[in-house]
C-alpha cells in the first residue's frame, strides 16, 4: 500500500521551490504555504483544571495479558517498530522550553512548555547533525564523508579525550550525531545504514568530478528524497488504518497535523511499548538488546557473535518476530520500577507539552474530523464499554474519564486493539500519524533535483536501502 499522491509530489517539485545550501528536503507548494513553523512551542492545555489521569495500561499488566494482546495484534515485523522510533527521533527532541535560553520570555518566566530541538523535522537531522564542517569526529573534513569502513554495521569507537585532565570520563563514544541512536543496537544499525548509503551516493558524485562538499549537499538531498519515500511507501502503510490510508494525502484536515512535542509524547510513546525484551532470530539465541552494544572499549557482542538478520527482522524472510499496537506494554515497562519512571515522566511532560489528552480541544477537533461514524464509535464512553465487553479478562479497567483525561497514547493503544487492522493504529492514531508526517514533509525545503543525481539509486524500502548500503 503506497501513498501515490505523496510519491507524485516527491518526484515533482512544486512551484516556487527554493534552494537549501546544506541540502534539506522537498517543499510541496510555495514558501508562503509552508504552514506552521518547523519547531513551534506546543499548544497549551486548554483544561488545566482537570488533572492528568494515570495511565492504567502501565499500572496494570501481566505476562498473560501481554501474550493475549500479541496474539490479536502481532502482524507487523518487529524491525518496523525501530524504524518508527528513528522517525520519531527525526521528528523531534523534546526538552523543557525554559532550558533553552532563546525560548524564555523577556522579563519573566512563562508557563511550562516543551521545545523541539530538531530545527527541521524529517530531514535526517538525527543522522547528519550540522554537517561536516561542525562534526569532524563524525565526518572526514577532506572528503566530507562519514567516517565509516565500507560495509560496517556500527559507528566508529572514539576515546572521549586524550587524558584524564581534560576529560575525567573514561567512557568511549560511538561516532553518531544523535546520542539517542548510539546505544540501542537496532537504532544504531539503522542510522549507520543511512550513513553508508550517503557515502555511496557521495562517492559516485565525486567520481563524476564534483568537489566533496558539493557531493555532500547533493547526496544528502537525494537521501532525504529516499527517506520521505520510505516513510510514505514502506513505514506508514504498516501502521495506518485502511480508511485513513485511502484518503487524499493533499486534502487531509489540518487538525490532524500535531506539533512535534505533542506527536512525540502523545503518539510516538505507543511505539516504545511495542518491542519485546528479547528476540530469537535463529543465529545466536536470545539476547537482551540493551547488552549487545557495550559502552567500553572491548568488542561488543554485536561486533563478534551476533548479527541482526534484517531480511528476517523486516519480514522478507519467513518466521519474522511480529508485534503490533495494543493495549499492553512490553515486559520491561512493568510496574513498579520502570513503569513508575515512565508514568512520572509522562505526568511531567504532559504538563509541559500541552495537548496530550483526548479531552483537549485540539484532539477533540481531530476526532470530529474523522470520516464516517468514527467520531461516535471512538467516543471515550463507548470505547471504554466496547473494550470491557471485548476483553473481560484484561487486568486493566479503563473508564470514560480515564480515556478522555489520561495520556493520548493510552487512548490510541486501546483504540488500536479494538479498531486497528493487522497490528496498526485505529482511525484516530492513523489520522494523527499520517497528518503529522505528511505535514512535516511538506514544510521541508529543498532545491530541485539536478541532472547529476537523477540516476542515483532510489531504494523504496528500508530493507532495500540496508542491502544496498552494505554492498
């Protein structure tokens, strides 16, 4: 299932297209039609008098309930959950606004808010950072290529400092820009695949006698076109409800495009509940993903005896580990320790990030814009009743108030279990995901494609890109 309208837009730059000297991404339409700023402050909670309800999904879970949910929803190859997390990182890095000096109001302290540190969502900023002139530990300054051995799956290991007097921390680091992608093996390998893909493009362009920085700019622009194509044609179809996927991508209601902080805290948190604690991929048995990429100088298990079988992990080979959006959480999120930390983070960020809850006006408007009778079918009271009737064995007891004034991700996970298809989101989750991703893509600016890049490879799926990058 592909978003053909977006694919047409990606191939054909719109009128009034401007240039981006560092290579950003395609702009659909003219500059005056770009809509919201790339990184706006999140909208304020319009009902601050109603306290955030605790997420019952995190408070009450059992292994049997998790297994029952997976039996219903496990249709999505588990590799896509990490690709979705990479997309979430590329949408934003949310921090308290008062921690960013240039967002503080003059002459006083404003209301608690969240601010997105990603300047240009969905431009692979999480991979490229500010570029070769600023990140010499990530790029070779002479060639402007990422510092990678061809075919390497992991980023280069660096010492933090020459001596203890300049930096007393003895831990090494992996040469990736975004630290969120460093220590999770799946995200790490996905990031390095994009770096390898960029180097392949840039080497081809330099072989055509382009100077290194020009090759960097054109390769980055081409990689971003591929990134947007993979999001629209490979990732989103795995999670979208068919009715939302069938809508005209150029005519989606504007209220479905969330600000990045609400998207991250309200929707993308559902992706973090998907992965299991360990996978059996048929090579080296069970492994906890958190231990595979050690932080010391010694070779990690990921570099010695354990390799991700990406064709299996992304569903191209039979027997792939499967998952799906459901009203349950991964085992590592069970109460009391880890779940309590997640709940505390959610409650704090909810007060700062704004419209995380279905009872807030922006989400009410998004629900009202759904097609057909969906606004009635997913009203909190009916959703709570339908869930109780469908799953009397569930350890969670969710009422209408808990759904309306609990975190948005809880509502979306319950909706997905009742109304999602093949492990994906229900109609509201699909609408918010599709509207937000396409909205961000349309706000990105990129110079038109050049003759030099017209013949470069265009992998349509993440697996195609990984295969190409490792050749």
